[in-house]
């Protein structure tokens, strides 16, 4: 299962390793590696920056790449996206899922009308990748080609795609953890175990945003906890 999570301090070393991978360097704008000192300075700045969001791409629990968004400060409603997977994880459809999830997440965090992607002229594979995801070529400048994605035109399509994805799973699996795209019943229940530890829930009101088919309510009821639940 492909998921995204926000970077955390413990990601410093793995990002340093990825950043100096020869394949990833060949795709980067700078075309060169970085020292640990340079990387640490960059990482400490970027992890708290309000104008940059980096998501680690997870395949199951394994980190396999990143999706990054940078606000274009002179244009508050615009940002730039970049994405890469570590060698061996390409050509599996993972990049498409990660980019779609990343755009969906960033639109929940920022008010964005346009997303740009800056691709090296010789990187035909990345150009085809972004074209496939409704990015349009707008300008060629020197060694780069700029692509643009209009979120105001695409947001409804993303919501529809998300809805249809889960509708298909419900038809296939019915009222099951599988219909919600959980990797296993155990992973779903581990999440519930953590949620019930946030505090005393008895007689509290709970708003479960993204409740799926209401499995969390069933979990709470089985524990004998009486709550006023809205899913």
C-alpha cells in the first residue's frame, strides 16, 4: 500500500543517502551531490519552513522516495513540485499514486491555484510522467522545461477519482477493512488502539472525520466505552 507521511527529524540520514545517489543526482537541477554539513544545514531549515512541504513515500512501511512542494513566494497561490523514487522502485505505478496523493494533501494544506514542475530538457521520462498527470508544457528556458497544473480545474477530478476508488472497493469487499484499503485487519486495529489512548473517552463526543464504514465505533463499543459518536 502506497502512503505519504510528512518528513521528520529522523529522516535526515536517509534523505542524505538519497540525495547523493548517482541516479537521483542525474535527475536533479543541480546535477551534483552534497556534503553532510551542507545537507544538515538545508534539512534543519527545510523541516521547519512554512513554504516547503516534503512527504516521504512509503511502500508498506518502507521509505522509497519523496514528493516535495515549494511555494513560489512572489505568487502566493502557486507552488513547485518535485518527485523521485529510489532505484528499483520505478515503473510500478508508484510514482503516479504518490503524485496524486501529494497533490491532494497539499491542496488541503495550502490554497494553491497552479502547480509547476521544472524538468531538465533531456529527461524525457519525467516529461512524459507529468504530461500523463495533466501537467501542460508552458515554456522552455535553457536546460529546463516548465510544466503547469491548474488545480482549480483538476480538484473535482481528484475528489471524483478518490470517491470512485473507494466505491469500487466497497462493491468488491463490502463492509471490510479491505474496502478502506488497509493493509491488514491488524494494522487497522493498531491505529484504533492508539486513538483510544488519547484520553478518557467515556461520555465524550467524537467526530470521526474519514470514518469509512464506522469500524472505529464498533471498536469503541466492543471496549464498553459509551460515547456520542458522529462519523
